[in-house]
C-alpha cells in the first residue's frame, strides 16, 4: 500500500513537471518558424510577411497605407468641414493652454517632476495640434 502511494505521488509530480515545462516553453507555430537560424517555415518555404514594408513587400505595403489614408480622408471630408475642424483645433489649443497654466500653478514642491512631466506632455500635444492645423490648412 505504501509503495502504491509513493508511485502515485511520483506520477502526479511527473505530470505537474510536464505541465510546467509545456506552459513555459510556449510551443506555438510562431515560435517554430525560425529554429536554430533556419529561415523556412518547416515545409521548405521562406516565410513572407504581408503586414510590413520590408524588402519585396514595401511596394504593396505602401499601397495598403495609401489606401487607408484615402479611406480616412474620404470619411473626414476636410474641404467641406475645414472651418469646423479648425475651430475644434483652436479650442483644443486653448484647453491645453489652460491645463498648462493650471499645472504650473499647482506644482507640488516636494514632487515637481510629476508636474514637469505633465507640462512636457501638454507641450507635445500643442505641437501635435499645430501639425494637425497645418495639415487641415493644406488639404484640398
């Protein structure tokens, strides 16, 4: 009876060990595509990526990016709503200015880095709005 309990414990421990090994190795198809420096997908084919612009995929990737940009431009109708978009950007700029002033006036002397970081992020947002305004103004 004692021998069977020992065997059962060893068996359970062995199963648990196999479970941990499988969990941490994460054996999936993505990890198996490049093994030991090999660049084939296992069937002898060189894998190609259709989602990036590397090497031979650059032209098709550029076309995909352009198509997405045209799709968004068609949705925005910038020439028709230019004035409304400019007003939104100007109002956002004013909001950011107010937030920057509020942040500057509420700096915690014991932890000024938090406020400085926030001011830096707000300044970057202003730069982004400036670029956006230039884009809206230059759109057909």
